C-alpha cells in the first residue's frame, strides 16, 4: 500500500551564491526545503566538497593524510594540483604559516603562495586565515587585492575584523565567509553587520564554526538546524545564506584520528580518521551544509556518493 507522506510548504528559501569564476565555478544554496527533503521542495545545487591544503609543509599531521598526499605536501602548488586531480570541487588554502603562534610569516609570503596556487588550478579557491583578527587583516586584504579577478572565498571573517575584511570583499568582489562561534544569534548579527557595511547578499556565506565527531558536533548540528529552520519557515532573511563547514581541521587534530594503532584501540588508524571525518560530514550534510572542506580524499568520495544517493531518492 502506498504511503502518502505529509508535506509542508516553506515560506523562505536559501539564496544562491556563485563560487569562483570560469568553467569550474558553481552555485550553492537555492534550497526551498530542509536538507534532502526533495519530496517537499527543491535542492537545485548539491553540496560541494573542497580539500584543505596549507601554505607550508604540515607538521604533526596524521600518517593517513601524509601517506595519501605524499611529497606534494612539500609544495602548496603541487598539493593544490593533486587535490584537483583527486576530484575536489574547490581548494581551500589555509595560511598556517602566518599564524603568530606558528611561523608568523608575513603578507608577502601569503600573497605569493595564494597567487601561485590560484594560477595553478582552475577550480574555485578559498583563502582561510588563522582566526587572529589583526593578522588576518594583514595578510588577507592584500590577497584580496592581488587576486581581484578570481572571486575568492575569504575567511574567517569575524566580528572583530569584519569592517576591514568585509570592505576588502566589497571592493574586490570576493565572497565573505562570515564566521561566528556556534551561536545562531551571533551568526545573524555578523550577517547584519556585513550587510550594513555594504556587502551584498550574493557575497556572504555562513560559517557556524564546526566541531568534529565527539568534540562538539552536536552543538554545531543544533545551531545549523535552527538556522535552516529560521531561514525556511520564519523568513529570517539574515540567515538565508548557504553554510560553509571547515571540518577537516577539527577532525584531524584529535588524538583519535592521529594516534597509531599501538596507542589507540579504535580500529586501524588509516581508516579511523576517515570514518570520523565521514560521520562528521554526513551529520553536517543532514543539518544543512552547502560547502564542506575536508582533508582526506576518501572522505570526499564517500560524501559525494552519499549526496548523489540521497538526491536520487
């Protein structure tokens, strides 16, 4: 016997945002129903996946990650090309080397690496700072100017530096990744501040700040779910933006993902981190993620397979 599922009408919709330029650019957002509720509304643009690279050779990374990328991690340009070969929809360049608590490299280094990576790939590029408000202004603003023809995704744009970085996104037509600390009201407030500054709705993504599996994922899920509910059912236009989830760094910094088999009785380490990242990915997809930045290509493959099967019904 056929089951007649109850359906509801949604009064709101998520804005469509164009990511990147050229043949490999894509749109995210546009949903008129809850995640994967294709029986109630439209999901015109499936979630996209990016791989995360660093501007410097990584230190302390899990063996499972270093093994899959090999010597490419020694050069961000080679690493970025490898990510494209592996099927990434986009690449995120994390400026780890500029962190004042790390090597504290300057703007000249950041601009050079960002330009070289940008010229080496044809997929969209996100530039991710260190969440140090002053340092990110120092390095991200000149990158925005130098790559004004690229339509970058720039983040994290936080309340403390939203004027400077928001102005850079406005001037050079980049997309601001508005980052707030797992709080729906703070996320909305930051979007209001960016809008008041003049950043248009077509140039904002929400970064709710994510937690990995076992490290705050439930809080992230709740905030994202509430934001999507407010956007679709309460017509809250300051939350009607696609969601950007930078999850790879959160998963792979945990001891469960990094420790060898001899020190962690949770299965073979080459699979352990991937499964932790994949479960985090699937949870964020279910709560409304539109762009997911992961670190292991196997996670990306599993995520893309899940999205395809869910949208196919």
